[in-house]
C-alpha cells in the first residue's frame, strides 16, 4: 500500500475525513480533529500516557539536566531538565510494517 503523500499532515487527515464522511459538515469535522489533537497534547503535557489502538503509544520521559560545554567558547553551560517524547509502535503496526518490508524485498 503506497501513500500518495510524502507526509501526512493534519490537513491531509481532514481531507480524508471529509471524503469518507460527506454528510458531515466540514467545520464540524475540523473541530473534531482539532479537539482530538488538543486532547492528545494536553494529556502528554500533564504527563499521561496516550495509547491509540492499532497504532501505538506516546509517552513523555523526563531527562535530567546536565552540565555541558559550549564547543566554540569552551564555557560551561547548564542544560535544564526537559521532557522527550517517545513513540512505541503497536504489535499490529509493526506486523503491517514488516509485511510491507518483506513484500518489497521479495519483488
């Protein structure tokens, strides 16, 4: 299954939703999509884990601050604590990805 887009943006998802649900008003679909993304972002900001079935899970892991060095001046710089976003693909997604890879290699 080859994608017709080089990257999937919120606009691409919205257009697909409109195509699949022509009976629903565009503004309502746009608001629903915006709400979904806002809730995912809010959950991550609050430190919650976000799980989307058949896709994977998102979690923010805290990274401790470190003492670093500016390579140009040699001055020591303190880097504060921060969060990093991690994505773990579901088994279903990994299975599909690996099937695609196996089919590509067999051709």
